[in-house]
């Protein structure tokens, strides 16, 4: 079954957790004990409605303050799709959590409070979705019940957001506007009888209709080798396969490939998934590939099609989202993990800090603090084979690891 991962973004009290709870409730995805706990807690708080935010706000501090702090992943299914929703915090100081939640998502929901409209945090949320090349974005204008389900108010907010869209640099992004009331259930799973002027799909109907071409950025195939399989049994004495996951495109039997970094050429002989053979390995499939020639391939190498080589270099510039309490400074060294490979990276230049509200850049910068986003140049101790993030989300991204604490200190998107 197809799996769709969706990131949510919204300012404090815009209703992200309530929206997710409503999705689970209306799709009958809540267990009986969870539903009973929500009903009980809602009554204790004196509410005359079910507080669906309790579904996702798992930390004590989240429940006490009524805010989302950590990234929660929520799972539910329909007869046609499985969904993973990353409920990310909307606070300014949790920008790193928003980046983490959205980094592996194929679609996103940006919530806007119908009373407040587009605010500074909306700019930030849209910037992050644009930075991470989220192809499918739904702008859910929430709390329509608090503005009397006004079409005029909906159109005002839509116009303001369309003005913001003019600032983006990722033009392949598709933006869909849906007026909702997460609390009342309007246009979340079921159509609203309170907004007859809205003729579009509900939130769930929209996601159900999305296919892979709508949400994946098609690129050139990349096959990083994670493991070399040598069974050393009588039956498979001479078997030598290379296990990994196909990113960005498809690989088929007979394709001529180049092994990086050796630049050795061969052809794909067989493609296995467990004990079954396939003619083609589709995007995001985990397979084992054998080659026609006895070439040297090791963990960390990459198979690519002839004529579709990535860049191979020891230096590059990237947009970095800093996540550590220890600042990133000029000259600092980190372990850079790019796919399977780990190399030593030195901060060679911090060009400027990017203001994620689309207000410009700050060139007077000597280091990065937690939640800062900046353009940084790195020099590596050995080459890696990469694409720009715009061309290839997987092969154009990396993480930075503090070699003293072993913490994930930052994430980067190669330019």
C-alpha cells in the first residue's frame, strides 16, 4: 500500500493537533481506550466538545501549556493509503524541529487561523516548505466557524498567501487552499454544510487523490550501496550482490552503470527483492543488484547510469539549518554524513544568515546559533558524489555530527 508522509506547520493555537485528532476521529482510527481518555479529560477541563489535541500532545509540558514542542509521528490508514503525519511545533524556537519533521515528507499542511490571517510565522512555515522542496502544500484556513464561515474572509487570506507565493524560488510546488474547521469537522474528512460556497475537495479527499507523480520530485536514479551480499553457501557460492535503496528514478536490467568513485563501468545483470527477480527497480525500492562484470564495489560506493553522473568534489556550498546548542563557527570541524558515507568537514566560509520570513539576509555573521539558517561553504577531507538539493532531495542533503558529543548538530541542503 502506498505510504504518504505529511508534515504540518502552524502558529501557536492555529489548531494543528486538533486537525490531526479530527482526522483520526473521523476516519475511525482512534482506539476505544484513547477515545475514552479524550472524553474523560475533555469533561474534566469543562469542555462541551472533545479536545482532539490530546491525541498528539504526548509530553506533559505540551498538555499543560497547550502547545506542541516535540515532533510527533501519527499513523493511520484508509482502504487506499497509509499515512504518516509529522506534527511539528510552530514556535520560533523550535525551527529545527520543523525542519526535522518536514525533511522526509512528501506533502505538507500549513494551517492559518482565519481570525489572524497570514502572519510572520506563516512566512517562516512556507519558507521551510519551500527550502525542503515539498512539492504538494495544502493551505488549510482553519477556525472558519469563528468567522461565521465567511467566504469573503477566506478569499482575503488566500489573496495574502498568494502574494507570499511570489517570493518562493521553487516553482514546481503546487498550492491548494481548503477552508476548514478542525473543531467542528468541516472539510477535514467530510464536506461542510456550513460552506456551500466551497466546491473543492476535503482535506482527506485531496490526499486520497494524490499519486506518486504529484508528490515526488523526479530526478536521476542514485543507488548508494549499503551492503555487499556474499552468502558463501554451496547453492550461491559465486553470488555477489549489492544491497541498497533506489532514489530519484528507476534502474532496470541491462542498464549500463558507473560505479563511483572508481568510475568502473558494467551492466545490471539481475535485480532481486528477497528471492524474487524483477526487471525494474522503482524509485524508493530496496533491492539487491548484481552486475555482469566482476568489478570491485564496496559499502558507500554508488551506482549511477552512464551519462547521469553526480558532482564529485571535496568542496561545496549548502544551506544549513543549525540544531545544536553549541554554535557553528568558522574553522569548526564536523563529521559530515552524506548517505552511507562519513567524511570530515571543515567550515570554510559562512556567507550569510538567511531570514526565514523572506525579509532578506544578514551578512554580518560570525557563527550560527540554534535554529539559525545560513549559507555555508565546507571543505572535505575526501570527495563525495552529490547532486544539488534542487535536483535530488536525497543525494543533495546531509547531516553534520559533532565529533565530541556525537550529536546531530545540523542538516544541510547542497546548492
